[in-house]
């Protein structure tokens, strides 16, 4: 309508909204006023009744109860005001972090949507879905349990009227060949399941709760009906499960045991990298539907923890950590009697989608006689720790009074180029962790042909996959066939592609006898284009002379782990959508500051050679660093403490590995030790003591060399030390003699502070010994 401004056009709606809000506020105020008046009238009436009935003894109790109620009400009001005042000082991001576990994902993440319409559909379908689940319990699940308990039976099964709730739907629309949907599922219904053994009811499961994030993939997209080739469904992470057990079966620890068994079964069945697949048309290959393409590898360094809770009677704990991503799980070793443990544990996870997946960790105190005590847990959003500057962090333990865990992360991309393998091997050698991988092998076993028969019956074949001596996969069996079609595969991390052998052993399920096998050296893959083979036919090795034509059809793909860096801008929500665009491959050798110049290359190579030789107990030839064969530090302003003359000199090498968070010290030799008794030569050894603020002092000592003032040790020592602790730490080297028992056996000492020599590392040098300054 002409002549009417936009403000005038919308003013009636705004006025109507204001009028409605005022009416609601008046109703609310009137309701509160009426309740307040009724409370006071009721209190006066109660006092009148007490006085009229002469209940004098009850009056003080009522008075005290009323005062307590008023005090609690006042405290709640104060607490509410205090929380609001605190919240007003927090940013939106801080509030989201504070309430992260209590808010639905569509509130926390702007790219997720609510799905009320879908929940309405589920609500209408729930009675039929419930009947189908009950039928599944009474048939397949009950039959599986009866394999161990013959008389087991589900008596009454009721999943209640409250269906699972679907929330936080996210759609990935950038892939043209597939449709990917993520959503959260919550179930908190009035479930009631009764079961019996030998006709006697022994247990009841109720209050079953479930929380899980599900991914559905529709692929490939077709131009003809049914438009989609198939569906793939899996859980991105292990679901959170909770339930209560009643009856005879409510034994100590049984609830925990059953929950662990249920979670283990779910992980093996449908948690990534496992999945459920259904093909809609036979015009597509099963491998195309079932294949999951990982985005990369997350390497995790569980370095240390601090300020853990005391769970043992000694005031200490025996902590260890369990880490998991989906069905992949690793457990650190146990550190005995420590509240500030240093594990120095490394593990690697195959990551499908860094945007959607999370790393979970739980800290426990090992208990030899009871269930291990829980010390806290945490969750790490993977996309947040693969960015530059975010890969070395402390995490506060949740569900615990106090405690923190120090984790470090490295994101590794997957390269099809063989020349990247040399950098990957150099990376693992630098870390000096033997079990770290350099490549990822993906295998897919399609089928086998004309398997040999054992006797007159066709076998029930299944296969096991091994890499070296480690079994990594076991397939399902196929009944009564010489031509099984398994269509199964997985991915496995490889340490040494040059020497590892991929092996498939085929067994008969009925007799458990090995039928035949197939071996393939992985070095053969490295010579092929893109390091892969697709549905190739290979002969099987068998003991049967007439079965020379037995064959297997497999696909193999090798990808090298290449150091990658996420360089996205964390301020933009769209960065999470475009994560793949910002992951760029870079050599790990460029990342290390020690390897950026030819000189430092030589120094690092020298220190690596020294470590290897020392470990093999071989002697190094001493190479002086200056013209006269000595490099000493005598200035008080140097990185070393003041030194005297006549005490002798000590040669050592100091290096520090940032990736390993380790300080390395090599004690080479000592020259010219002073003799306390000129008629008797000393039996010297070196005592090494590392002082670091807030950390337990660590001590080592060399072996003793008899009857010499010029001992040669060539001994290597390692210390776990965080990078931020290095500059404030110092090393005390004390030379002692084992021969001087009744007199002072200290022959000299030197104190080395790292703050001024840290830029020179690795550093081999001579230092003058002086009188004792620190306790040894």
C-alpha cells in the first residue's frame, strides 16, 4: 500500500505483542500475590489451631521448621542472584562450555537442526517398533544367550510408551556422490524387562537410558530407481548406556560388568569402523557401499597428569588412562603410587570425520581386590585440537573433585605418494617409539573360489587377517559353500611397509581346520601406481594337490601417514564445514627446528648416533670442541654456576626432544680429577640430579670406574620434562668416589641451568668441576 512506511506497517504487530506480554506479566504477578497471601493466611491459621488445641510442645518445632524453610528460600534466592551475576560476566562461548553437557546439540552447534516433525513420526510408529524389538529379543538375542545359559528366557518385556528422541540433525550436502546425515538419539523411557533361568525369575532391568550419535550415509546416488544404491549406518562413538538391575542378579559389580559387555558387543557390531550396510540394488559393487574412507590419523601423546584424587589408603593412587574414538580403544600402563603420574604413552586413531568425532578419555585407579576407582573423565573435540597452537593442552577432569591430564596431538594426513614414506619413517625414528605407524592399509576381501573340501562335506569358511604375527580381523562364516562371498574389510595401521606381510588364513567353522592361506608382501604395493590394487585374483596356497585352482579376490590400498596441519580460522563457524580445504600436507622434517639447517642436521645425526652407540655399550671417541681440546664455562654470567680450578673437567652432551618431551643426557668422560689422597687413585662415578619446580626430583648415577682419575662412562639417561618446565629446571652433576668412605667422597660438582643453552641444543661440551654447591 502506497504512502505507508515500513515502520507503520509493522507497528500494529509490535503493539499487539507488547499488549500480550503485559497481560501475561499481570497474570503472573496476580498469581504470585495470591500464593503469598494464602501462605500467610495458612501460617496464621496453623498458629491459631496450635494455640486453640494447647499443643505447646509442637509450637517450637513448627517455629523452627518455618524458620528453616524461610532460610532455605532466602539461600535459594541468593544463590540464584549469584549465579545470574556470575553468568552476566561470562561470554557466550564460556556459557556454552559451562553448559555443554546439559544443552542439546542444536543449541550448542548452529549448524544442527531440531527434528520435532521426525519425533512425531517416531511417536506414531513406536508401538510397532517396540513389538519388532521385543520379537528380536525373544528370538535372536535370547538364542545367543542360551548358548551359555540353556534355560535363559525373557519373561515380560515392555519398552514403555516413551519413544527414543531424535535431536540435533546435521546434513552434509557438499559431497555429490552421497548424502550424509548425523543426528543424536536419546532414550529415557519406562523400560521394564524381566528374565529367568530354569523357570525362576532372577532379574529385572529397568530405567534403561541411552545416548548416541548416529551417522547415516546414502550412497551412491543413481540416475535410475531406486535413486540410492544403498544405506550405511553406524555409531560415531560408543553410546552412553545406563540401567538398573533388580532381583537376585543384583550382585556387587554385576551392573558394571553387564554394561561393559553390552558396550563391547555394540562396539564390535555398529560403532565406527564397524557398520550396518544394506544394498538396494545389485547394479553397484558391495565394496563401493561398504568402504569407509578415513580423513586421517590422530596421534595422541598421553604425557602426564597432576593433582589426581587420593583413592588408596596410603594417600596415593595407581592411575591409568583409557582412551577411545568409536570402537578403537587403548589403555596406558599403570603408574604406581602417584598423584602426578607421567605415562609418556603414544597411540593412534583412525579418524573418519574430525568434525563429528570425539576422543574420550577416562582415568582410573587400579585396585587389586575391588573394582577400579574412577578418577575422572573428559571429551576432546578432534577438530579443535588439530589446529596450529591447539595441539598441546591440559584438560580438567570432569566428574572428579580435582585433577588435570596433559595430552598432545598430531594430525596425520593420508598420502598416496611413496616418496612420503621416507619422511614418515624419519618422523617415527625421531620420536623413538617403536610401535608408531608409518602407513595405513585398507583391505577388502570380496570372495574366494573353489575352496578345497575336507571330507565329503562343503566347508563353512571364514577368514582371519594377520599383519606379521598380529591378528587384526576375523570375518563371519558362510555356510556349506566352496565359493564364499564375504564382502568384508577394514583398515589397519602399518609400522613397516617394507617388511610387513599381509596374510589371510581361511578356516572351516565346523572343524576349525585351516583350509588354505594367502600371503602378500606390502613392499609389492609400494611399486604400484597410487599403491593400490582393486579386486585382483590371487591363487590360494593349500595342502590339497587337486585344489591348485583355489583363488581369492581382494582389494588393497596403502596410504602413507604424512604430517598435516589444520590452519583454519577458529572464529568462523563455516571453517568447520571447510575443514578438508584447510588440511595441507607438510613434511614433518620442516616442523622440527633442529632440522632446519645443514649444521643442525649434522648435530642431530650425531646425537642419534651417540644414543644408539651408548645403548649398545660401545665407546665413543671424544672429539674436543675447540683448539686446545677444552670448552669450559667459568663466567658467573654464563648458563653454568661458578666453577673452581683443580677439580677436573667433565664432558657431556645435552639434547631435548619436543615431540617426545624428553631431556637426554650423555655422560662421556672426566679428565684430571683431583686426588684427595695422593697415594691412592679414586673409584669415580657421576650422580645426576634433575631439579624442576613443582616436580619430584629425579636421580640417576653412572657405573663406578675403579682406580682412575680419568674415567670414561659413555652412559645415556632420559628424563620426562615438559617444554614449559625446561627453562626453569637445572641439572646437578656430582662426581663421587666409592673408595673414600670415612672422608667426604665428593670430588667435584657442577650445576647446569638450561635457560641459556636451550637454543644451542643438541650440545656436546666440556665443563669445569668445582666445589659442592647443591645437595646431591
